[in-house]
């Protein structure tokens, strides 16, 4: 049995509502398998700005560094979306913690549970069997390049920048993952236009030689966005930059039926950071209707990737599967055929998964 320190950062909006379920599932796993997980909690995002003035208080970063893994919810608040002049913003907290903890590889598995074939806006026959693992670079690119605004405020720029080592380290991770899967890797860039993409492609071409058993292809981002919807099954591992990966994975969430289903793992130097790919969803925050499954599946990723607890991880995934098979749905994955009794709130859905775990 293992002993682990887990930091829970619920963040903003529905982050608070769903993360408690990820934590409850971890607690149940610890009990069932005789592990010791100790939990601490910290602030980040809008709630942290309100409480301390900073989106990532020093105390949160300190606690993060001392933990074995972090379960995060979501970040953001409508107030900032409608006022781009605000200087202190919730998202800065998330970007800073990614950078500080060296979380350069963001793994976003896109896999459709068969039970949800009808929940997607894409035709079932196109979707069935799709199984993609995205490697999104997370601490470089236009996200972290220099930002400027001219004195007259009429011109703005964000520098899109990559260093060779940044591309190389995530490429190695992606190729290694491909070797353990269907041995296909698609690197997505915009090398026909962008110099940073030409560096990206140069590095990936070079590293591909070290993985001759992996079939590598290179695709432009615009084409990839189209192929993803046209024929998602053609992809196995997709490797891409920060901004392209942000956009492509939201698009790819439709392959899994809903953003509410998708978990992600951010890894790099040492500590793993686990979060749903969905945001704080202010439009439904406070209503108790958010889907807790992405947080629960994030917990499953933590068990597997950070703690090496494969059996425990697949136990969680099976409990989610069983819950879906029983017909239970939250709003985002329900349809007009979902009977009223099976249409569940966040807490009811979380409770069903816990029941299926024991
Ligand atoms: C994500 C989010 C973040 C990002 C935002 C909240 C900064 O959209 O994790 O995908 O763009 O990386
Ligand atoms: Mn995003």
C-alpha cells in the first residue's frame, strides 16, 4: 500500500462542485485498497484573487511543491471575460503553476464510452472506436512569449516562441506513449507559415528516427481540425503545441460526447497535476448540474500516472462505465430519451459512481 499527499485546488465556478467528487473517489479507493491519501486544500483563480489579491498565492504554490499530486477543478469568472482591461486575472494562476511546477506535457485522452455514442453531435459510425491521446505542450508557445501593447494602446502582440529542448522533451514523451499504443503519431503544426512550427517539425522529424517502430506523420493545424471530425479513428497519438492543442482538444471533446467527460494530466519534472479539460462554466455554476465525471476521471489518471496504481485506476473507470450503462446522465450527456429518473444532478451522479466503486 502507498502513502500520498494530494493537494486539492477546486478553483472557480463548477470547479468547486465537481472536484469534491474526484476527491471522494480517491478517498473511496484509499479505503478499498488500504492506501493512505492525505488531502490538503488551497486557493487559485478568482477565489484566490478575492481572498488574497493574487490568482496564485505563495501559500498555494508552496503546498503544491510539497504534494505528490494535485487535483484541480477549473478557473475563471465572467467578470474578467467582459473586462479585458483587468490586469490581475484568474487564468494567470493556472499558467503560473504550470510553469513553476514544470508541467510541460499535457495529456488529454479522448475516448468515447460506448454508452455515449448518441450524446455527440457527430454520427455514431464515424465515432465508434475513436481513441486518441493528445500531447499538448503546456509551458511554451504564444502563451508564455513576450506580450506587448504600444503606448497609444492601438497595437498588441504576443510572441509565439519555442526552444529546441521544449519540443524535444515532449516529443520523446509522445513517441514513448505511441509505442505503448497503436504506434502512430501525428505531429500537428503550421510549418507552412510559422518559423516556430518549422523548428517544431525539424525537431520531431529528428526524434522520429529514434522511434522507427512508430509511424509518424505531420499535419497542418487547419487540416488536422478538419480530419478530427471527418475521421477521428485515423488518429492515435497527436503531438502539438500549446495553443493548437488548446483548440484541438476542445474540438475533440465532441468525440467523447461532452467536455464534461474529459480528464487531463499535466506532467513534467516531478509532480502531476490533474484536471478536467472543461472550464469554470459560470453559466451553470451554482446550479448543481455540472458533470462530475471529468473530475472523477482526472482522479483515475492520477492513480495511474502519478501513483502507478493501474488496477485502482481502471476500477474507477469501470465504475464510471457502469454508471453510464445503468443509464444515468447529467444534463450535458442526456438527450430527449433520457427518462426523468435518470437525469441526475452533480451530487446524484457522484453518488452513483461511489456506489459502483464499492
Ligand atoms: C485549458 C484552459 C486554459 C488554457 C485557460 C483557462 C488558461 O482553456 O486548460 O485548456 O488555455 O490552457
Ligand atoms: Mn482550453
